[in-house]
């Protein structure tokens, strides 16, 4: 089943025949189809359903955003249900073709080129051939080719990938980025529609992700060259990457790596909501969603913050990892701006509706929000060009109808006007709950009656935010355990952390489960709040510092040593104090508020702590503000996660409504009055979350382009 490597047609995919300056070179690999295989443990690499879709979405993004000459080489294996993938064998992601494509990439790359390597498929582990580098009993992490079922086929090991990175980044002096939407750990999922990207189905007590098959031992280069490349990357690893939670590759200042999850987690795929709903990998969907609205010059650190929030608000059991230099430009280039605009092609004045040249084929859905601008608008930060807004209420294949917002004058709308999609940066306000009926419970445990009661409670008490799951990937799952208790699970079937089970026989048990689901939904919505369009996005700089040795509580808060994050988070010890240093690098005064999203699902104020001192702390242009916090583990806990969100606004703002108690205490909804501030995105979100009955599909959490608020966040792990 091994195909002949053929790299000759790569040059045909180069966007410019003449090499004018540096070239952007991409290798995209997506594997849905795997030939029959079984590891010695009994585990198998099952076919996937979102990897080829991932490659298509990444390719479309590159074509839209990357300027100048570019070359895109794809190796894909779609599952056609015919026993073989579609397309020529030379484009199949076999081991031979993957190696040939990487060899060709190295051969063609010139100094100054940008290189992007993307992989979506299964990952795995094998016993290392280099114990002197990995330690006795160590492992090599692998990318799994589609023909892994053949014992003559090799895995593409991390040492092989490290060799290619050294060739590209140090010898060819290219700017290299790697994205891996796969995992080499984790396990099976429970529920519907979510799949891990690793081997599953091993016999009891055996690791499904470990491949001990006897295979050829030669790599992509002689052993001494592989060893030298690995050591070279280790020698240049950054302080941030030295303690990262993934061992895919040594963190280095020679490249940037975005990996789907920690070493002990699963990389998941499913039918995912977002700006463009589709089947695909969770990390890839988050990256595309984070990248879609950003400006032309964004750092990996800024985009990674959005990726992390997107994933954690939906799949708490998956934590993407960033290795390398976070200050580097995304993809190594200044991206072309993309405005998500369509044209107004019809106006129904009596019914206050407009027809838009965009429909299902473009990813438009019921409830999509558009801003309407004067014809000819190209700079959507000019607020005086915005004449109103509209919400889609009818979707066709290539067109849709949208009803004008209240207050939008229909006489101001013109044929040919530009409509800007403002769902970018939105959050789902309807969350699907799957009632998962287990087949492994002891006899005598009734699932039907408790689920019937819970179904009725969701309809009566879910306020329109919670709906019963019908298709695709649910947001939440509820199951009955072997102790006759309700459990709340994430989409992959893992219990939500720090959410206790509820006895089915307890008074008002179903109502309590619904209240907890709403509590989690509100927390996740606030976690995801962001404003990528903000004019302040580059003005706010945040540092976490250890206090000076002589500092004690009550003393002035300043100085100390800057802490580098460990992968996805800052690591601190229980009881230790930390300083947060917020710098206003902009040219205007901003008002600062900091809140702490605790992992008990509570949200508390950090700065200012007391509302009587004012709703925010003003910081003049070029000035800074300091505050301290102490993270202490609760009895019985060995670790805890805090997410500190820091908001900055130019105008007055009230952020106290964001706060909520831990999940074991009820939320008291606030009473709001509508005023001129209702035009603000956060106020509209507040109104939506406090509604007695929700009817919206999504709510945009961004202000209009050019508006004046932004948010940064840091993740702190206490042990």
C-alpha cells in the first residue's frame, strides 16, 4: 500500500512562477482514512472525519491572508468508504510521501522564506531509539501515516521532525511555524460525535497510544545527524518552553510550535460551532476563529490567548500548547487584512429587511449579525460610515435575508452597501445538552425516569439558553453514574472539573442540574469574551512578577522579577504572592478592571477589590498599575487553575455584573435598565445573559470596529 513519492508537481502550486523575494511555503497533511491496522496492544488507529476538512480550511485561510509568492503542497486521505482514499497515490499521506514532501521542502527553501508545516491526524508514541536523549524508558512522539498498518512502514518521529526543523530554520535560515492537531496520549471518548486523534481500543491495562510493533529503525537521516539536530534544539530552548506541558519537540527560538494539547490529554475533533461551523479539529477551529478577525500584524502570543480561551470554554479537558517565541509574527508574515463583507442586493422597506449576497455556502446561519455600511466603504474602523445593523432570519444557498435592528433607518440603506459580518468573536447563546444513556450501569439503575424529569426541567428552567441535543457535537452531556447520581460531562465525556454529582433522589435534583449547567454556561461565556477589533489591542501590556524577597503584605506593590509562563500557564506555589503589572503603552487614559475566574466556577473581583472604591482603576497614557494576589489551595486540593482577565476601556464601564459565586451557590441575576450604553457589546451581552427567555443563537462579544475597549488574560496554575 506504499505509494511512490512524487514531489515534482509542487512547483505547479506556487502562486508566482517568478520568485520575487521570500516565498511562503506550506506543507499541509490531513489524514481521515487509515488502511487497516492493529497495534500489539489491540488498539487501532480508526478513521477520522475532520482532518481533510481542516486542511481545506487552513488552505483557504492561507490563500486569503498570506501575501506574495506562496507554494502550498497538500497530502490528504479522505475517507470515501471505498477502501482507498480519493486522488492520486502521490498525494496520499503515506510515510514515503510525507518524507519526500519534507525533503522537497528543505531542498526548495531559500534564506528568508516562511515555512508552515501543518498536520491533522493521529499521533502516537514509540519506545525511543535514543535513550541518551530521552532517558531510559523514554518515548518518541510520532505523526502516524495512513499506511501504518504495514509493518514495513515507519512512524514520523519527533527526532525526524526536529531534523527537518534544524535544516529549515538554521541551515536555510527560514522562518518556521509548525501546527500539530493530533495527540500522543489520552483515550476513548464517551457520548456522541467527538473523537480523539490517537489510537483507541487496547486490551485492559495496556496503553493504547504506545506502538511496540517491530519496524525498520532507520530515520530520515543517519542517527548521528538526528541526535545532533535534537541536541541543537535543546541547546536553544527558551525559558518559556523549558517547562512546557508538551514534549512534542524541544522548545526553541528557531521556530514556533502550536500543539493541540498537553501530553496527558486528547486532541479532539467534532462538529464545532464558531464563525464558520464545520467538522474538524478543536485546536484548528480555535486557531481559525482566533485568526479571522485580527489585524495584519499579530503575535503568536496574542492569537494563542484567544485559542486557549476558545478551547477551554468548550472543551475544558484540552489545553493547547505554544512553544517557541510568542512575540513572533503569526505565520512569519504581515497578514493581508480580511473584512468579512458581503453586498446588499435587495431592500424590502415595508418589512425592514435586506437581502445579502451570502448564504449557507459561505457559512451564514440563522441569527448571524451584520453591520451595514455606506457603499464603497473599505475602512470599517470609520464608525461614521456605519448606518445600522441587521440579523439574518432566512438563509438560502447563496443569499440570505436579514431584518434590520431597531433604530436602523431603512431609508439610509442603499443597494450595493457593504455588510460586515460581526459574528466573528461571538459566543453561542444556545447550548445543546446531550442526555447520555450508558450501557455499563448495574441492573436496577433507572435512567429513563431521571432523564424524563431532567428533560422537562431543561425546557422549563433552561431559559432558552439550554436546548436538548439533536445532532452534531453537544456543548454539555449529562449521565447517570453507578451511584444513581446525575453527572455533568464535557463534550468528550469527561466529568466537568469541580462540579459535584447530584443524587437523582435529592429534592429538586433535576432543577439543580439545570442551574449548574446555566452556571457553567455563564462562566464559559465570560471566559470567551474578547474584542479582537479593538483599537486598544496593542496598548495593554501585562506582566506577572514574583515580589522582591524583602516584600511583605501591606508594603508598596512594585518591582520584583518577571515570570515566564510554563507553556499555557504561569506556575505558582500555594500561598505565594504574585504581582500583576499592567502597563498602558497607548496614548490615552484607560480604565482597568481585573477579575479572577476560579476553577470552582466562581468569578471574583481582583482589582479594584471593593466597589466602594470605584468601578475601575484609571491609568494614564504611558503609566502603569500594580496589584497583588495570593493563590491558596483549598483543603484536599493538589492544584488549582485561575484565569485572570484584565479589561481596559476608555469610557466609564461597570464590570461588576460579570461576578458570580462558586457553582455550589446560586446566581442572583441583576436588574438592568436600558440606556445609551446598550450599544456597547458588553452591555448587550449582559442583557442577553440576564434575559428571562433567550431567543438569540449567538451574541457578538466584540464592539464595532475601532471601539475602545480590550481584554487580556493570564492563566495561573497553583500547586
